[in-house]
C-alpha cells in the first residue's frame, strides 16, 4: 500500500486521541426524540437528498433530533466516528475499508448508500467544447488527498483513457480539501477537480470552466455512504432504521421533483447561494443520474470500489462485503 494509506490511518488515530479528551455523550433534548450527530465529509449540493430530508422534517418525523457537522474530509469523519464524537459518518466507504484492514475491532459498518456517481467536475482555464482527456497530458492539476475517493476516481478515469497519473500528468495534492477552488484563482495549475458549488462558483466568477464530469466518465461507483461503528449498530438498530427511513424519503423526494422545487427546499442549507444557482447545480446532478432510487449498497458496487482501491495501490488485501455492509435497514426502508 502507498504512504497515503498509512497517513490516513495515522491521522485517524491521532484525531481519536485528541477527540477522546473532549468527547461527551449526546443527550436527547426530550424524551420523544433521539439525538443523533451526523458528521458529513463535505457540505455540498451533491448531497441534496440528505438536506431535503432535513428541511422537509423527515428526520423529525422519525423521532430523530439531528445535529449536522461538516467533517471536511473522510479521514476526519472517520476520526469522529471512531472516537464517538459522531454517531453516524457520511463519507466514501474506502475509509471503512482502511479502518477494518488495519485491524480495528469496532470497525465501521456501511448501512446505506446515497450517491452512485462521482460528484466532482474537472474545471479548466478555458472553455473546451470538444474536451478530450488526452488534453491533460503534461498539464498541472489540483487534485485531492491521496487515498480519498475524489482522487482515486480521478486517477481511475485517467487510466481508463490510457493516461498514467504518475507519469503523464502533474497532480498537486498539497492543497487542503475545500481550498482548491480558491487556490486555482491564483495558482499556475491548468485544471482543478471541484465539487459543487465550487465548480459553478469558478464559472460564475469567470475564473474557470467545467470541461468534464467525473461522474459521467467514471460510470456508476459507490461514492458516498452512511456508516456506524459495529458497537453502535448492535446497540441502536432502531435509530439506524429511523435514520435510513428519513434518507430514503429524501431520495424519493429528489427523484420525483424538479430541480427548481428541490433548490427551494434545500436553499436554507446554502445561504450563500441563490436559488437559480442551486437549481442549475441540482439539474447538473440529476442529468447524470447521481442519486440512487434506494439506499441499498449492493455487493457488485462494493467490489468495484475495492477494484479501484487495489488498482490505485491503496489496498493489498480485499475485505469481506458481508462484514462491512448491511442492507437490512435499506431493504426495509425501501418497502
């Protein structure tokens, strides 16, 4: 495995130690509601079904008093989950694979998948109506953290097009998650890989142009899922079921309503963006079939994820799907 794998694990364990000094148990605000802290990998319109579930009161209907925290990266989300600072983690499932492979006894179990395509876009300096991936050869690109889903899917696409990420392009991985868009405006990079609303933000400012969708070019991949520690799952199956029910309702809403309707609903989650911009981004995600019809995390999707990890050099030994994924909650919620 590459150094990124060991860095990921070191970051988690260091964070666990720090968080364990200050972590406190969550308490329900009243006897009728169950407090749940959800730590998300990023706050992005990419996760519209989750925000629709929040704004439409689906979690409250299920008896969940939800606290949402932006972890800003899968390694930080996993740190919060392992330490007990978060009840549920929302991130790329590669984090659960790394943790299990490292020998953790109270490992993270994935119980619901949300997105089925990558949610980031390749942004260039100029418009490229006839963009080809070969255009990236010998170019400098602002990429993601080594070992993380954004970077691995990006490299997966490059390899599909006969481009060696280590030889044919110069990928800068030194910039922290969420800061690449700002860096791109003053950097000498030719391209950057961005989530929304940062990709559209660069376009609106005239600092860049979306030239390709990683979600389209990568095909269907299990990009983000919800997970809990094995011990939490054993002690709180009813809470996990209620949470899954709320997410399923959120998925049903976004899959049955227009981008305009969705944008108005989730607008409170993105106060810095106007409804028109949110609508355009939601439409972009809907057109590429980003969101699943249900939250069932199927075995073939999990094996595809492991293929990407092995191919990227981040995983030397496969882990068992039946151990790291449970579909019972999703199957019940989908009925």
